[in-house]
């Protein structure tokens, strides 16, 4: 159900570093959402052409989607956590990362030939 997708303008780190980052994001998202990690999906897209504040300095866009509703205290905690993880893993400064949080209705999220609604 929960998905975290990271798009960044930075070059891709080595595959072991990407795998470590994705596994940490997966674990963290499961903890923040209180959902089993077995349902968490992560994705990373490096070298995405993007600007932030009118420059092409390193930047990042993160999408977090989940069935159900996220509370303000959850999104604040996730913003702090995931911005820091991206800075630590990719070197993108906190102030050059946007995060979009999106709640999905169960019937709008498919899996295993069915939906969650």
C-alpha cells in the first residue's frame, strides 16, 4: 500500500548505496505508517532534469502515497526523517527537497489482481 518514490537530479550512487537507501526508506515508511513492510514499495529515479529556486543545483522530489489518511503529525515526522535520509544518502540539502503526501482510497489502489477497497 504505501509507496515512497524519490526522484533526484543527482547522479545515481553505486547500486549497493541505492539498495541501502531504499531498504532504509522502506523500513522507515513502515514504522511511520504503522503498516507491515511487506506492503511497502520504494522507487528511485536519479538524474531527473529539474530545477529548484531557479537553479539546477542538486534537488529532490519525494512522493509518499498510502491507502487511508495521514495525520499532520505523521507527515511532519516523515518530512523531517525523509529529507534527512535523502541529504545523508544523496547529498541533496534539506531545503532543496519537496515531499508530496497523498492519501488514496482503497478502491483506487490495485494489487495482486484486486484493490484495497
